[in-house]
C-alpha cells in the first residue's frame, strides 16, 4: 500500500526554485532515508510530505487521497491522527515533565487525562524511559529528550513518522540509541521517512533517496547502494 505519493512537486521562494518537480512514493512499512548536501531541498521536501508546508506546484497524496493544502482543518486532522514528527530540536515544553509532554497530543484528540497519562507512560517505558517519566527536559540527556520526542510522535498511533535530522544534535552514543529506537519501531511495522546527512545511518534503513539541487538523483534499496 502506498502511504505517501508526490507528483511533480515544485517549491519556489521568490525567484529561487528549491524543489524542481519531484515524483516520490513511500509504501507502508518502509524505512526511507533522504540524504543530500545542505541546501539540496531534503528538509523542504519533508515538510511538504508532512503537510506542514504547501508546494508551489504539484500534488501530494496520502493513502490515495489528494491533499488540499487550502483545507487547514483537514490538514491538521491528518497530521494529528496519521503523522508523527521528530525534529533535530526536540521542542519539548520545558515546564512539563516527560509524560506530560507526551500526553499533550493525546489530550488534543479528546482522550481523558487518565487514559492519556496511561498511554504516555506506556510509550516512555517501551522506549527505556520508565524511570524518567517525571523528569523535566533539562533533567535529561539529549538522547533521552529525543526519545521523549519520539514517544510524543507515537502518541496517536501514527501511520508514518517523519524525522528531520533526528540525531543532528546528539553524540555518537545517543545517536545509536535513537537509531536503534527507529529500527525497532520500523520492525513493528511503522513507516519512517528520515532526513539525515549521516551516510552510515542511511545505510541502515531499507531505502536511500539522494537529493541534489532540488531533485532526486538516486533512489535505491540501501543494500544495493555503492559509494
């Protein structure tokens, strides 16, 4: 099943063309990494397939339905129910502890605080943070904070996790912990699209898409990629 599909996506800001007609698709259960030099357009493209930013031209389809970027309530509903986001900066709310940060998107769906807390604690425990659930972000390491962000992304059982340089601010030890977390989630059937500049991480995903100057120049299974 094709979860995300794009046709001839272009993105322009003033006279600068960031994306130049991208055709792309992701099937359910894939772990796709998007690589490329800074300025290649990979993060801009991720924001478009994550329905956070409209393309200048082209179409985005989610589970076969064409996305109307003018319908903001529908966009918000798809993002909240079907997509989970993990960014380079975790964007945890400093005044809330770990489980409270994870609870927020659950409560937004109208779930009771009791059930939201149960879900948040469950996710944190399964990400190895059972002893950190009441800690504030500043009381945790960078890797622990990023795992809280992953738990928050999983809060509403998304179909797809979209990650933009999720290990960009982490040391090698925490990078490994976060990458192992993604691999375990993918093994459970969660679809993941990850932007990264680290080739060694990309080679651990099932498929590598390379971008350059706003275009896809390579799209291969990672096992077949040779550099």
